C-alpha cells in the first residue's frame, strides 16, 4: 500500500511541475454512484495504464476506488458486476489486459 501512495504522490508532484495544465477527471453529471460498471470502460483494454487513463476509467465506471494489478498470464476475471471498486490488470508492457469490478 505504501508504494502505491508514494507513486501517487510522486505523480501528483510531477504533474504540478508540468508546464501544461492537466484537466481534472470529473463525471459528466457531477456524481459518482459507487456502483461499478466495467462494461462502460471496455474501450480502455489495450491502452497504457497511465495515471490519467486509470483515473478516467474509475470515473467512467462510476467506481469510488480503483486497484491496478500486474498480471502476465491468461486469466478469467470474476463474472460479477457491482461493488465500489474497479480492478485493472496490466501486462509486462504496462498495457491494460483486463478490467472488472471487484
């Protein structure tokens, strides 16, 4: 957990030093329900698991939390939807390989 917090703090510090401002990720209606819908973010499969992509996927899926895991082999994600957390799996090259709730 500490490395994730440190990585987030570092990325925020680097973004603050950037010469071009980065838009905040906000839901269109201004509200996140907290009920995860991974079908809304299937288009992110194959994209780089950057901080901005992960944040956008969390908001677009209506999730309160997001977890990014590294996974290098074939895997069948859980078949359930819902909950308040979006899980994103990334491969060796930092590309998103699976997205699911839970």
